[in-house]
């Protein structure tokens, strides 16, 4: 992971990065590669703040390499394209999600599942094919191979579209893959945060009957009246959970903190499934008997391939699905991280990069 010669990375860039496990971000100068034949370079206008950014900045998953410059919900406008780029031109509204590279030869890549490629290159805290570190969207511009560029529908506001590139595909993909996309399907969504509120919107647009499962009774009104959920369960209320036993075909579990799985398994019908999309930093407890009784499944899902990511954002455009966001200036990012750690956001922070990121 040695540093490449400067002449290979002559395009100056700047952003905010964390230098150590405190996770505190501050101005950071770096460089990005020159635009190659299949590359798209774009000016970053907005970048969503994902819970992964917080985990990574503080090295809570144990895999962070500093300095780390987060951000994988990145949107902006194309400023330059390589000579072999076919799908994009200067001025197009585009975005980059969680990955910027893969091997393109394995079974996963050949089946449009770059997200499961063993050599997937993440948008930040990863190593480029040239040996340099990848840096994310808390920065002024980005360059990526056109395969990893997503076109943003004209009717979606760019600030609200940004979180769809992670939160959107993270919830849309399992709804599709696990067959929870059929009209009338009974779907539960655990956790009403950045992922959960988007899961509710996609599930409803796909025709499901949606139950939100939360530890926070005060979220009931918003879940039903604003987000369109059909019902709401307080997971710490034994009577409510008992009454709902055996009623759900599937559950999207978005919670990133340690929590009990057995009460959720009891909510499932026979052959029901729980799909984990949150990533708790410690292992969860899983007794086997509640799985055996009723042939139930616990599975996982991680974002989606590039073809499905474009499909997701086109679907969002068609159904006018946008996350609920709080737009913030760049110098508020550390306060935002503190608030995110306390779940004090409705429901996604989005950095106003273009208007508030100042060169160091």
C-alpha cells in the first residue's frame, strides 16, 4: 500500500478526514488520479452520512486505515469524461455508492453482483488497483470508472437522492431478492433510522403491507402518518409482540446495535425470513430452536450490484421515493457524527459539499 508517484495522481483534491480512532474529522489535502479512458470525473455537490462512516472513522470494525476520508452516498455533476466513456457526458447528474471497483471476471461480477466480488474496491478505506488508498465523498470531487457511476433521475433532488446510493440499495435489494416485493406481502422493518425509513418507503411502493418494529413508541405517529407504514409494534411491549406472532412473511432488520433476534423470529409465519442489513459491531445471540420451528431463515444482504443500483434509483424516481434528510454544512460534520451515534437525526444527514467545503 505504498504511495504512488505523484505524477500518477496530479489532480489536487481536498476534503475532511479522520486521522485516528477518535473519529474526529478535519480538513485534508490529497490527490486523485488523472481521468483515464473509461473514467468519469464529477464535482461533488452532496454526500450523505452513513452509519458506516461513523464506524469506520472510529475503527469500530477494526479494519480502518488512517487517514480515512468517508462518504459513499455521493452525488454531483460530471465535469470530465474519458475517451471511451459511452454513457455519460459533461453536465450529467450522477452519483457513486459504496464501491468503485471489482475484478470483472469472477462469477459474481459476470452476474452483475460486483458487490459480492472478493476483490471489490470500496469507495473509501480500500486499496485501488494502483495501490493507492480510496477516499470518499467528504471531498470536492471524485473520479471513478463509468461502470460504477449511477445516473440520477431528473425528478429527484440531488441532496435527497444521495442516501439512496447506500441506504436505498441496501434495503431495495433484499426486498427484491427474497421475494418480499409482491403486492400484499407482510413485511416488517426493524429500526426506524436511516435504513429503516427508506425500507418502509420501498416496501410500500412495491405493494407490501408494512409493520415497523421499534423500541421507540414516540416514532409511531411519524411511521404511519409520514412514512406510510400500516402498523407499528413496540418491541419492548410483550402484549403487542405476542399479538403479532406469526403474522409476517419477512423482516428487514436495519439495526446496527446488538439486539435480540428471538422475539423477531416469533413474528414470522412459517418459512418466514429475517434479512440482516444493519451491522452490529458484536455478535448476536441465535438459539436454533426458533429457527427449526417453522423452517425459518436468517440471512444477510449487502448493498447491490451496479445494474440493480441503477434499477433501484430509477424505481425511486418513478415512485418519487426520497429519504427524509437534514442538510448540514461541512464544518458541522463532527457534531453530526456525535448526533448520529445517539440516533439524533431524522433520518439522514447530508453534507452540502459544494456550498460549504472550503479548501484547507
